[in-house]
C-alpha cells in the first residue's frame, strides 16, 4: 500500500512506502485562506511552478499529509493548526460558500465574479460532469459522493480563476477521492473530501498551464508540452517519429491532448489508472515529466502496429489505446528517464 503526501518542501523523494509530492504546496496556503475566511486568486497566469509556490506556498502553516491507503498520521503544525482543525474549517467554509452561491450571493469574492461563473454555466457543467463520472462504479453513483465531488470542483473553480473549471477535471479528481474515501482508517475516510481537495490542488498546480486556453501557444502551454512529447519520441525512436509525423501526419495534438490534460484517466481502466498514478506521483522527476515519458512509452509499446498503419488506423489505435501490460509500459517509461527535452 502506498501513501500520497503533500508536504511544504521543494524535494521529491520516496521514503519507505510514502511518496512526497514536491513543491511548496499552495494547498497548504488554501488552509490559511479557509482559516482566515477570505479568498485570493492563487494561480497567476503564466508563472512557472516554482514561482507559484514561492508566491503562495512560502508561509505554509503546517503539513497536510494525505495517505492513499493505510494509516494517516497527519500532524499539528508549529502554529497549532492541526489537520483535524483544517478539515473542520474546510467543511464549514465549503458548506457556507455553496449555500451562498446557490442563494445568489458571493461570500468570498465580488458579485461580478459569481455572475461570470453563472453566465459561463460552470456550475451546470460541473453538475453534468459529476453525474457522468464513472457511471459503471456504484461508488460514484452514490449521492453523497457526487456532492463531495461537486463541492470540491466548485470551490476549486472559484479559488483558481485562471483555471476555473475545465471539462474533464472531474476525471482527474475521481481517483484521488476514491482512494482517500476508501482509506482503511475510517477516521481518515470521513475526512476524505477535505483531504482530496488539498491533494487535487497540489496535483493540478503542476499541470495548471495546460488548462489555460490563453496560454495554449506560449512556451508553457499545452502545445509546448505536445511538442516536447514529439521531441522525446524523435530522440528515442526516430523511425517511428518520422512515420508518424512526416509520412502519415499523425501529430500529438490528434491523440495526446487528452492523454496529457486528463492524466491518462480516459485511456485505461480505473484500477490501472491508479497503478499508473502511483508511479507518476512517486517519480523523483515529478509528475509532468513522468507523464510525458509514459506517453512516449505508450507509442513505443505499439510501434509495430503504428509503423504499418496509415493516418486513419493510427488515429483509431491511439484514441482507443489497447490493453497492455502496465508494468512493462512503466518499465519502458523508466528507461527514458533523464532524457526530457528542455
């Protein structure tokens, strides 16, 4: 069993069975915001992750430790703010916020911003997506769990105006909530909603520029990330790269956009996705680079089929990725370590 942790440190390292997610986490700063009863716009558009962490995570009030499975030994911070206090404040604040929004008032921002949210139908989109989240799993069909997902996504969209809500973020949220809600320690599972929010914030902080449409064509936007995937493939398998991008014109934006923005949650079964995430979140190179290595490994793993395929066949193959040996996939991705394009 593996632990996912969110800690206020710039290091990434595996300690026994615990995985620390690096970066001065803005999730901890959200704790402070909830505590103070006010809201800020955390995601400064176009900032790199270190700058974002320096700006919003430098004065973290304590450690929030999220355990995927097993024990949870969340500690009180040096300021006296324990995890249990933070959880209670989260619940209180989030209930107050949701009720106020639905009543037409905005307790943590200007009334103009809430009108923007309503006009863009973000709330309606969240409702639709939550109901569509893994309908084959009874866990996600439960009303209480749907309400938890809804609250997390609404609060996130309000606290992070540069990202707001992008369709599909419910799929990224789902594995975190599922694992934390099924914690073997019931004292932790009852607080899964608060814990999931802080983990979700930390996870998205590493990918936030991928969801900002106005950054699509910048050096930090999604097209730049897709270009890195192309360069990585060319470096490790130029024959496959040439067949894909020169001969058949199958560019990464045709198949890898969904891979990257939804963190592979739509390409594999739910349980397999959790397996992949365990490797991705625990890798010392960090989730963004590890995700690209896994995407490149996915191409290499089906290279024989791609090399004999035309545009249509290859697009269909990559948009409906076949079942595969995940351990072998992660082994190939591991062999690509340390070769990420700058």
